[in-house]
C-alpha cells in the first residue's frame, strides 16, 4: 500500500486500543479492495474526546469507529445521529460529511447478522451480562426482532436498571435489570434461549476470567454468545463447549459491523469472507 496526498483517512478512537484488531482487519480489506484509504488506531486520553473530534474535522478524516469508553460520551459532540444511534443512545461509528459529524451504531445490526448467519432466527428469552454501550444496541435489535424477555445482569445494578428501562420504553419491549450474582444467573439460565457476555471479562490478555462461575443449569438448546473475539474461545465459551452447547464468538459480530462501517464510509460493499479470514488468522484460540 502506498500512502500519498490522496490517501483518505479513517480510524478508531477509544482507550485502550491495544486489543483491537480493527486496524488490521480494515487495512487488509481496503488493500484487498484496491482503495486508497488508511485506517489508524487513535488512542484518546481521558478529557481529550472533544479535541480529538475537532482534530478529525481539521484533518479531514472521512470517519472513525468508536469503542470503549466513549460510545455514549461522544454523542454530545456530534452534529447528527442515525435513527439506530439515537434510539440506542450509543455510537460506534462517526462519518465526517464536510465537517458535519454523523453518529451511527452498527453493533446491533452486526450482532443480528451474525445470528442469522448461524441460522438462529427465533429468540424468546435472553440473558445479557453487562450493560455497556454495545449492550444497548444489541438489546434494541433483539427487542425489535421480538424477544419476549431480556434479563440484564451487571455488577452495577444502576447500569442494569437503566438498560432495562431503555428496553421497556421500546414498542413491545420487556426487560428486567438486576445486580449480577451467580445464584440469580443460575436461576435465570434454566429458561434462556440466548446468553450473551457483553463484558470484557475473559478478553486477552486476562484470558482466565469468566463472567459466570458455571453454565451447568443452562438449558441444552441455548446459544452462548461472547462478544469477545480475542481469544476466539474464551473461558466462558470453553465452559459452554464442555456442555456441548452452541457457541458464537465475537469475531462474527466484529466482521459484520466492520463490513457495515466500510459500506457507510466508502459506499462499496466489502468482501465479508476475506474479512473473516483476516480475523480468524489473527486471533488466538484461547
């Protein structure tokens, strides 16, 4: 890849960014597509978010992804929100239209595309562990798709309650928000169709962590989903595999939301299979 005065800039803002495979995935894909773009990791220090967005305008970035801890905080500095981002109150992609910053959220759509890819269509009862920015977009999409009950567990009960309130305000939405503990999880898991880890617990380099102590009471037909993609098989997913439960790791959601990112920013549909190959070749199994 040759960088020149015509190279268009995109990237990802967050803190930390050492775990992110987005730069590798996007730069490899952009090169594969023959597009003159470069995707940069832009670690933003606390208190510098507003300044970083002004920098994006000044340097004419065409757009950036947004990751933790800025998915909600960034909204106050944007000029416009897509319907999904507005509804979810979280942004994971910013497009710069001649200095006009528009926030999008592709997390939920990427998540649902990954379920569809696995042939999972009917979800009735869901347990979500963690209530951060990605959890809002996923809960929004699941509720819109007809999930009958979403139980949200977080070590901070206020965060779980806030996400549940958000879901309950959606048309047909029904959710409860509770403080995470093993006894409660075990009780709820016996009825769940889908259990999702929306926390970073178990992510590289702290791969020994797990959000729950046991999956022994999870019903046999349930799907266990971990949004973490590095390692590909977290301790959480290994516990599920030991029970022969269906598992999905976060690489699928990463690829699908990444494909949506490139489509929004470049107007070109990227090669999904190639993006998957890049991620799978770059992640450790666990």
